[in-house]
């Protein structure tokens, strides 16, 4: 059985998606049609894959690396529970994960 993820799009609509263990959250979101650019394809150089994790899920995802934290400083509308979706690999324990996709993103490479 797949791992279900609920994306909340910029208009507040819930978009259900499903992935397999090891899939990147970015790819699952893109496959479901969410506006996640992910222009650097997971190289932690753009921050256009930024998502805001539901607070009750945030602590369950493990800590972001220092590089990810640095890149999140560039993300548009970053919050305390922001993460880069390219850095989250799905596990069985993430079944039901809920994240919001912000309406705007900043490509740190174009700054
Ligand atoms: Fe560029 Fe995640 S895809 S930082």
C-alpha cells in the first residue's frame, strides 16, 4: 500500500497523493500537479520546493540539515515548520502527512 500525503494547494484545496517508501516528497507533489518547481532537482540550491508542514507532523519528520536550514532562509513565506520537499524521503511512518504549498516561491539561484 502506498503512503498517503495530503497537499494543501495555494488556494486552500486539499489534494491527495500517494507515494512509495523512498520517494521524494517533491516528486510526489509534482506528480499530483502541485505548483512545486523544484528547479534545482534536489540539489538544495533553489528553495522552490518549499512546503509548510502541518505542526503536528513537523517533529515527526526528523531534523533538517544545516544546508537545508540555510536554504530555507531564502524561501518565500517561510515559517517555523517550513521544509524543502526535495529533502524529505517518504517512509511508512509518514502515511497521512499533510503539507501546504505556498503560493509563491523564490529561486535562490536567481537572487
Ligand atoms: Fe531545489 Fe529542493 S528542489 S532546493
